[in-house]
C-alpha cells in the first residue's frame, strides 16, 4: 500500500472516499461498509485503505484523487492575499507539508490547549519537531505572511506580530512584559 494512502488521517481518508463516491469509483454502500470497519477498534487501516484492500477502489484512483485535490487547493490559494492566509495553507501551497501532516500537527496543538499547556507550541514548531518541514520553510512562510514570532521575556509566550517594525516595542498579551525581538531570540 502506498504510504500516502496508509498515512492519511481519518478526516483526509474520509474526504478521499467522499470524492470516490462522487466520481462513482465506489458505491455509497461500499464506502459505508468500509467506514464502519474503519471505526472499529484495532481496524486494519483508514477507510480509503480498507476500500483499496477490499478491492473496491484502485490505489491509482485514490492517488489521482489526492493529487487532483492538492492541485485544486494550491491553485485556489493563489487568489488569497498572502498575509490573510494561515501558515499551514502557505506551507501546503509551497509543497513543504502535506494535508495529513498539517492535520496531525493541528491535532497535537489542540491536545496541548485541552491539557492546559502554556505556552501552546506554535504550529511551525510542531511541524519542524516532527520532521515534516524545515525551520527555513516555516520562516519563509512567516515572511510571506509578513509576520514575525516574538517571545515574551518573562512568561515565554510566543506571539505572531504582523507588519513587525524593529524599532517598535511590543508587549505580551498575557503578562504585559516586553516581547523579545527575533534578532535576540530566534525561533519558529
């Protein structure tokens, strides 16, 4: 099985299956049966992998659906002003990360928030920490957004600052202390 299929998040796999049903590559009944199987504890794979393993969907068709969707997402992002785009969208558009990798990093970030972790890891830090992209790719995406990440000198909370001006002083939104300029505290 192609790793692009087996590594799909449940959400991404369900999306591929929805496209396969829409394009009549599989029936709704086949999709439903595999969705039920994928929902069971200890399932042998995601719903897309189960459809392929069951002989309902060809692997090449699933990969084509993934490629078509990636192309569609990338082309649609070209019309959005860069500073209004999320860093994840910029990284996907640049081919630095895949949708499934972004979803995994966002899920990790959500777990941190739910656990009350402070400060919550920046998305770029998670993506770099998991080896999905490089620090330079994240910094390039931030530069496209015209955002710089500043760090609080007291509590360590990191804040994105749009239209950063090096001669200005910025205060932490949590504790009010000064934010450290990127020249003195580099980070993602």
